[in-house]
């Protein structure tokens, strides 16, 4: 129980800091995404900047909303206080995921480093959609533990952008690899980590439940 509380607090800290960072950076410090876009070279399709930027604003807004609503729904205290709130907030999470996936689908063909990165984003989109819908189906069948586990898997994807940028920086600034290649490595390494980390969390919380 104590372990779970610590994990939730850690998750809350990381999520809140990242939401704040994403909002400030993308709507205030660099609303034109100049830093990010300057690294795009040799695009096969012409990027319509005003459209891309507006799609990116919607993308960031709903990504942050998904992150916040998901975090709130993992709180046992809030769940025990009002199941109705948990349900409504759960639908807010699902709609947010749908909108992030939709906007991501628009941006994917223009991804940094071309097709290979686009495929990674398309895979992310399909995986996230599948996992989130599975979580919903499980609760419709009243399988609470399975619903919780699929939601842990789904929520991990809210950290996609954070993981991609951390891994890209590690390869680009840390190991001196070219930015575009580092970015593609960032996408695929993130997919792997976003699938593995939730499994570790699910297994750990399962043993904790059986020990108690
Ligand atoms: C909290 C979660 C997320 C946040 C805050 C976020 C934010 C952003 C931001 C700010 C950009 C613009 C470029 C940059 O600075 O990275 C971006 C690009 C993009 N995001 Fe997200 N995102 C999130 C999750 C996701 C997820 C889950 C997916 C896919 C399922 C996704 C797909 C994309 C795509 C395809 C691009 C364009 C990449 C490119 O042009 O190279 N994002 N995102």
C-alpha cells in the first residue's frame, strides 16, 4: 500500500511538471515551434505551417488533458469519493486520447527524419488506440483488475513526448549522433519502454497484493 502511494506521488510529480513544461514551452516560449521545425530537413511533403501549428496546439492541449485526467483517475481517494466522477473523467481521458491520435495522424507524415519516423508514430497511434479501447471494454465487462492494468498500459503512452525528447537528447547531445537519427531512435526506443515499464509496474503491484 505504502509502495503504491509512493509510486502515485512520484507519477503525480512527473506528470504535473511535464504538463506545466509542455504548456509553457509550446504556447509561450516557442509557440512557432521554431526550434523543433528547424531540424526538419528534406521533407517529402510540403508542410503547411499555419495548419501544422494549429494541429500541434490542439495536440498539446489534449495530450496534457489526457495526462491530467488519467492521473486523477488513478487516485484511490477520488475513486472512493465519487465513482460518477471517475466515469465522467474516464470518458474525458478517452476523448482526449482520440484527439491526440487524430492530430498525431495529421502530423505523422511530416515527422522529423521522414518515413521511418512516420511508421513509428503510426504504430504508436494504433497501439495507444487499441490499448485504451481494451481498457474500456474490460470495465464494460466489469473486470476491474484487468481494466486497471490496461489503463496503466494506456497511461504510459501519455509520456511518449517526454521519452522521445529524453532519448533523442541522450543520443544527440550525449553520444554526438546526428539529430534526425537520434530522433528516430527516440521514437522506437520509447515504444519499447512504454510497453515494458507498465508490465513491470503491473507485476510489482500484483506481488504486493499477494504478499499483503
Ligand atoms: C503528453 C503527451 C504528449 C505531448 C505533451 C505531446 C506534445 C507534442 C509536441 C509539443 C509536438 C511538437 C514537436 C515537439 O516539440 O515534440 C508533438 C509532435 C508530435 N506528436 Fe506529440 N505529444 C504527446 C503525445 C503524443 C502521442 C501519444 C503521440 C502518438 C500516439 C504523438 C504523436 C506526435 C507526432 C506524430 C508529432 C509530430 C512529430 C514530428 O513532426 O516529427 N504525441 N507532440
